[in-house]
């Protein structure tokens, strides 16, 4: 799978062809789980364990090849690759989406399943080329790699996010509607419908008289369906957020502010704030530089009878010197500036550098909603 979302965490990290690869702890445990599940297929007992471990490791190599295909394709099209994560039974590639077109989206999405089918074909070639002296365990591992990669390729082509087939659907809907967001909505809802079918159909079949479906199949289908629903929902939320970012403007989100010396009483500062119809109080230091913003929750919680005796400086949230943005900033430029500031509140200045107001990160998050 391919995606634009990064993820942190612990686990094994290494580089392949200039791309960072991470296997979280769940992925490392997945190798053991796959080996345990497939041990009976290789004869069971101690004899089947080495073959099952070899198969599990080679399956992860196959998944890595799938994700590297996404990475190589994205990089060839000019989109920076941030990294690859392998997890139990799958993985995803993080890359920049800026400059994507529907055609490029489809190419990146399709490259993974095509590579998976190529790995299956390579394993089939190895199986057919095995001579009489080839150990039976090697042939069994190759056979397992053939059908698992074919299955993974087919599953990844299912037409719904977060699968690669969903990426192709998104590209097609994007091309038809002219909107990447609408394309994501279509593909994400397709993924949700598929998730319901994946979970519900095995349950219905298992309930039928004479059903041959076992509990393991039903559980695996449920896990896969939950994964699809979660991934589709995350893609939908991310796309909605991205669609709202261009409308963000520092000037409209900022709360107008009144300046106050640190020693000024809370009662007087709040009265001036009310008279000016402002929404914040900026605390100034001895030389007239902004040093903090009054915590409105703490100020509102202060009993009215105590406010004349409480200096605003005692209720101030520190304002780092770098926590400042221009009132003309908007969209992604505003988001990047806020990320650089890395503060819960920033000062907003107008074109000549005067204090325009203050911008609270909570207000931005509510606007993104």
C-alpha cells in the first residue's frame, strides 16, 4: 500500500536503496506468527519449523519488494519518499503527495500489486526449475510463496482504500470529478463497503448448515475487515483535513489582543479586553516586548473579587520569541509556520510588525474539525 501519512515508533530500522525501512514490534512478532501458522503446512513438528521460518522471512521480503515498488515509482515521478513500514501481513510507503496527478496516483498504486505478481511468477519459475535433487522443503516453500503472493496481489487490488486497488479507484474518481478530495471520498467509502462484506460474508457462510469455514478463517477475515475499515476512515479524515487547510487564514483565526504590563491587575486588563472587544491579553515585559499570553481558562476561573489583586503576569503562558506568524499567512504556509513555532499559542503580527492578535493552536484544530 502507499500513503502520505508518516508513523513513528520503535522496532527494527534499516535502509534499502536510499529509503528508510521500519519494522515495528508488531511486524517482528508477525514473522513468528506467520511461521507458527504455516508450520503444519510444512509437515508440522520440529521438521516443519525451519521451513516455516524461511517462508515467513521470504514473505516479508516479498512485502518489502511490493513497498519498494511504490517507493521507486513515487521517486521516479518526483515525489520524495519518507519511508516504508512493514507490519504483520502487509506494509505501507510514505511519500509526498504534492504534484500528484490522477495518472501518477494510479501508477504508484498499481506498481505494488504488479511487483507482487512478479514475485509469485519468480517463485513459480523457481519451483518449475527445481530438479530431482532439490529438497522437498525448498519446493514446498516456493509453492507457498507462489500462492500467498498471488493472494496478496489480488487482495491489494480490491477496489477500496486503504488497499492499492482503492488508490486506483481514487485516481479514476479524481480524474472524472477533477477533485482529489472527492476521489478519496469515493475510494474510502468503497473500502468501508468492502470491509463490511469481508467481515459479514464469512459470518453468514459459517452460519449456514454444512459450512466448511473454520474459526480461523472467520477471525482472519474479521481482522482484515477491521483493518480496511480503519484505513478507509483514516484516509477519509485526512482528506477532509487536507481539503480544509487552504481556507485557513491567520488573520481570521487570530483573536484580537490587548497589551498589558505583567504587573497590571487581571480585573483592569479584562475590562480593557472587553471594551476593545478583544479575545486575548498579551503580557509585555519591562522593555515593551511580548513575553506571554494570559491563560483565559485560568483567568475566567479566578473569582471576581480577587481579580483586582492578581497580576496578569502570574497567569501568563510563556511566548517564545520564535512563536510569531504574519497575519497574511494562510493554508499550508500557515500550518508549516505553526509547526516550526511548536507552541500552544503564537503571536500574529500585521504587515508592519505591529501586534494583530494571538492564534491558539486549539482554534486551528477546531477549524480543521
